[in-house]
C-alpha cells in the first residue's frame, strides 16, 4: 500500500465517472407537485439533451485521456530517474548483489526501482527539492538492495525510509557530514596512529573512504553474508558499531596500507574502496577482531562528545553530541511519571559505551532531576529493529544462546 497508494489514488481520481448534468439536475429536482417542478423538469430535459450531444461526450473522454497520459508520463519520468540513480550506484555493489539487481529484466530490480520511486514521490509530496533524496542518502539504492534481499517489499520500503530519514546514512551532508569526518580523524589518530600518519602522508582524508562506508553501511565492500551479520549487529548496537567495524577493517589492512601502498595514493584508495574478498578477511576474523577490541570503545568514545547517558542503540551520534544544534531529546524523559510507559531500558548495561570522562552525572540533568532513558514502543528505531531479517548473532557466545539453553552460572 505504501508503494502503490499514491499512483492508484491519482488513477482513481482520473478514472472516476464524471457527474452528468442530467443526473445533477435530477438530484436537484423538486418533488412532484411542487411549484418549481415544471421548471426543474425543463432544466432536466435540456440537460439530458446536452448530455447526449457528441461534443460533451468527446470532451469528457478527452479529459480522462489527458489525465491518464499525464500520469503515465510522470510515472515513466520517475522510473527513469530511479533507473539512472540505480545504475550509478549499483556498479559499486558486490558481485552477488549486482547479479540480483543488475539485469534489466530482473524482477528484483523492478521491485527496487519501485522502492526508489516511492521514496522520491514522498519527498516531492513534502515540497522537498527533487535532488534532496540523492543528496541526503546517495547510497539508498545499495541500502534498498540489501533490504530487499532479506525482506518483502512493504517491509523493505519501511526499513529503507527509516534508515534514510532517521539514521546516519541519511545524515551524511552538511554539519553531520563534517562532524563525522572530523571525529573519525581524531578516533583514528588515537587508535591507529601509524595508519593515520600513512593516510595523511598520501593526502587521504576520512571523507575519501569512511564517508562512503557509512553511507552504504559496507554494502559495497563486504560480502553479502558478512554484511548481513554486520547489519544485525548494527540494528542491535547503533552507529557505534559502524565506527568499530571501520576501525577493525583498517586494523586488519594496516600492513597492506603501510607497506604496499607507501607513496602510492591511488593504490591506497583502491585498497580502501575496493570489495573485500572473503578469503582476505573472513567473516570469523572480522568479528573476532571486533570482539577482541570491544573494551577499547570507552577509550575513544569521549572524543565524540556524546550527551550522557548514551542510548544503547543510538543511530545518529551527531544528533546526540554536544557539537550538534540543540534538539529535543528523543530518548530521555524528565518526568518520573513516564516510567510506567517505558518499553525498553536505554542504558548501556555495562557495555562501556558511556564516556568515562564526562563531568556531568549520567543520571542527573542540569537541574539535578533524574533522567530516565526510555524507549517508546512506537519509536522508529524500535520498529526498524523489529525488521531485522536475521536474529542477531552476537559477538560474544553467551548472547547467542537463548534463555532456555543457557547453563546456570
């Protein structure tokens, strides 16, 4: 319904029967014996005669044909724009995704085009510029291809819309884009100084690689199975997981960057933005590295200037930082009466995601009142988390066992 409501409604209006003058006259006619009955009968007779004339019939059919032609032209134009957008981004995808969506007659390609057309239509309905969506989320075709691989089209549309509007991949422009590039440069300088020095010597900045990784959520460089598992962890942990994965990819490729690409910026750019073969960095090796360096998150997270307490699943770190423009919090309630409506606790549960150097008590606001992190049942991130195509396979083995199979401690 979300994909087809708007065009169907337009077609329905265009194809709806036009009220005839005779039927209108009959509805406005007076009862028999009324003073105006004869005049009404005369008007009805005249209207009936006019209705039967070829000129009126031709004008009605011409109006319906014009509306249908306009709808068809608009639909074809929207599909053509979506097709050009898809063909621009799809060559960056991995071979397995390209094989599903690259062929012109592929039914999955047709579904993906419909998703993109629906997003563009919604943006135009909100009086946004035609180029707004491509500027805000240039990698939306790649995100949509990943979602359609696991979800039915209606759910894939809902998930893609939420990612584009609420998550970091749709915030990579303007202030959010500049903030993430600056912050990742600081994080990389602290965590991998040798890699940072090598990239600086080659003139490579985070906007040359990290920005692309975040916009596409690694769809264009990781194999489908590895990327699917990473997406599940992303829906569990939020944007922090994307930063951690970016650090681990650079860590695992640090030797190649420092030794093989020394003095060759083009080779370094190819290494950073080319697809990663499953033999080079297997899925198990990537997640083992993520788990091994999980404790280091508390060391670099204060560089992001996050407002405490950090939500367990924050999908827009810039909006939660002190560097962003003041916005009403979506995750905190200052009223104790809201505690009964909490759907899920947003605390970090001892995962060391809270800045350890924060000067403000994580449980109190500036007026000394207790801040209770809350989750609304109908929040966009809660709905999107419910759309995760595969149950999350955690980095730690204890989280993968259900409560029924866990051994007593």
